[in-house]
C-alpha cells in the first residue's frame, strides 16, 4: 500500500492540507452544487474537465478513468495489447507500470534505465523486440520524459505503438511536446500526492488518435456505445463528477505549482552542487526536457545511514523505489535469472527523495539543504 507520509507536522515529507486551503472555498461551493443536483456520474463537470485537461496537456482527447493504473490497463487494451503479448518497460519504476501489463495477462519485458534520466534506456529496447512485442511503455519517472525522439523513431520503424506512463509527469515536456501526448497513448495518475492530485483515486488517458480515444471511452463504460448495447468487453472505470470538478479547480493552479517545484529543485541543486565531489548524485534534467519534479531524488552510497541521519536532523525522506521491478518475487515467472539490470539495481540501493511540494516554506527549504549538507 502506498502511504502519503504526512506524519511529521514540523517538517513534513509532503503536506497536502496546505494546498487544499488555497482551493477549499471553491471546492466546497462546487461540491454543494453537484450534490444538490445529485449529478454525480458523467455530465458537464466530467466533460468540462476532460476538455480543459486535454487542452492543458496538449492532446486532442482526454478520457478520465478511475486511477492511473486503469489508465495504463485500458490504454494498453485500447492500442490492442492482448494476453500473451509482450510489452517492453523499464526495470525501475513504481510497480504499477509492470503491474498493468501483468494484469491483462501480457508479458513484461524489462530494459534497464538510463543512469541520469532514470527513464528507460532506449538503446536496449531494440534488442528486446520480438514478433510478440505489441507495445513499448516508457515511464516518465520523477517528472521528466524518457528519450522520446529515439523511441518514436523506433516505433515508426517497427510499427510498435508507444504508451507513455505519465503518472508522475503531468505538465512535463520533451522538446516542447507535452508528456503523454507524444506517443500513441499517455496514462496520467491523479493519486493525491501527484502534481495534479485528486481527492482520492483518479486517472486519465490522453491521445491524439480518435480511434484510441473511442476505444478507451467504451472500455471504461462496460463496452457500451449505447445503453444496453455492447461493442466489446469493458469495465466500469468512470471518474465521478466530484473528482472531475475538484481536479478542474486544481488544474488552474498547476502551471504555478509545477513552476514552484522546479524553483525549489533549483535551490537544492545550487546549494548542494559542491557535494557532488563527496559522491552525492543530483538530478539531471536531460536536454530538451522540462522537468516538473514530482520527486527530487538524490543518490548516495550509504543511503540508509544518510536517511537515518537526516531523520535525526528533522528532515524526512522517502525511497522511490527500494527494489528493481524484476527482483520482485511476485514477478519471478517473468524473470530470466540470467538477465541483469545493473543501473536499476544500483538505484534501488542509493536513491533518496527529499521533500518537494509547492507549499514548502523558505525556512523548510533551508532546513532541508542544511540537513543534507550536515548528513553528508
Ligand atoms: C509510474 C507510475 N505508474 C503508475 C502509477 C499508478 O497510478 P495510480 O496510483 O493512480 O493507480 C503510479 C502511481 O503511483 C506511478 O507512479
């Protein structure tokens, strides 16, 4: 179970209540209208959010669904991935990227990640393509995009579609192109801790392809184009009106919030840069990327000791993620033991996330910087 880690009130790793204060009165009055009308499923608030979110993300179509995981699952199905097909994805991510593939009984085929971007290493993708490969799923980890030019070139050459796991990267862009709208389909998460977090679970499929968007609309609503008429086997993955209204209110602030994250990241980098000589690895924004710093992840050799020292200094940290995906025991049937993922495995031992959210105060930022300097 993911936790939101809001325990330490003095300097929290993440505190969503601060952001909520900014939007509370608008949320309350909007919720009252929806609840008075009891217009909870579908309707204007859903279509309005989908329209503004598509525009905001820079994609032609947006289809809201119940979670980021469902966006991946239904996105994979919408591009035609079936049981037994292979999907290439990175060996280092939140489990859900691979989990979506296994959930539809397709086979995850892992590639290692790039040591600077933490996103999949495109050079390795080519070697893993077989006649069974039916999709490539890069993950735009921590808030920046994978090398999408190289990936889309490969996709064009091979005809294999690309589904972007954009759960962590709404608002990021690659060479001016918005994350999620570069490949054939993008999957976004509105889990409350995300840069655009809902008041609960939520997700969205974005695409520039009309057919994929139609497929997704059907898949999320029982496969039903018309009442009690079924075009395919579907599910119920509708995002309700309250969530869409909430997200639409927050969407108006997202640009500012993402900019503040990047500004905080800039302060960390500027004030910790000299510690690189002591083995600290700071995040690198790859050329052409706009990074939205969903997480600010550093790497240190003696990670667990540094984490403990920071905790003593009142600086909470977290680990995203403590294990490379192929090393998870529940995935053993898919793992070829001879295969190695050295970068993913090293990252699992060394990554450490510092607090980053738009409402951090300057005093807190200074405490975090001073803490890291002391701990190292
Ligand atoms: C990279 C990645 N993929 C998929 C997901 C799944 O999203 P959700 O939690 O909304 O189902 C997440 C959420 O943490 C994620 O970070």
